């Protein structure tokens, strides 16, 4: 990437929160502006127009999508490219399985215990529903997620989630993106 502006497209509010609290601060020194945009509730023509505008300005973008129930990342990327053929394949990053797996990936055993949430050595197969079932009934899902982000550590996350490790190595650690 080479522009002064980066757009990061995310599916929903939990993804936006993660990117805002974890990813954005790691990239802010490289860009004049980082704009996070939710796409799941937008119509295809609007997203296409926005991407065309971004490209015409010479701005950069990343497109994050959950793996969901696809069998593999390449199948998911193929499906995204069929639906949104105006994207560039190397700008698409797939989160395995859903963003909640990244929230859990960055915490150690002590933080897991403090949050009263199950500890995982590997979070590659965590779905949102499983994550939310782990949260004690009396606790707010939002508050738990915010607390997890406060104690998030990249070195732990990259060892526990392959899709975060890939994203981290390609985008965060890369000097040239």
C-alpha cells in the first residue's frame, strides 16, 4: 500500500470495535487517515461506488470477512470475489471463523480467568454463538468484549489464531503493505 488514506471494510459492529481498538492504533503512524466502514448493511451498488472512489483517489483498502461456514479461506475469498468482483483479491482478509475468535486469541490464561471466560490454546474454530454462550448471564457481552480488548496481546493472538497471525504478518508487521 502506498496512499495516505486507508479504508478498512468490516462486516459489523464487533468487527469495527476490534479494528478500532486493536488494528487502527498499529497502523496510524503509516497513514494520515484510517476510515473504518461497515459493509454488511450497505447495498452492493453503494459499496462498489465507494470502492471505485477510493481507488480513483489512490487510497488503499482492506476488506475483512468472516470465514463463517465455508470449508476454507480460498472458498470464502472466491465467494466474496463472485459477489464483489470489484475487490482486489490480495486486499481481502478472512477471519477464522468469526471476529470473536480474534477477541479470544489475544488473552492469556490469567485474563481468561479474570473475565470468567474459557481459555483456548487455539481459537481458529470459534463462532460468535459459542463465544457468547461463554459469557456469564449477568455480564454484558459488550463489556466483556471491551475488557478482552484492553488486555489483548499480539504475541498471544498470533500463536492462537492462524488468520490473525496471517493478517498481522501481512499488514501490521509489513513495512510496505
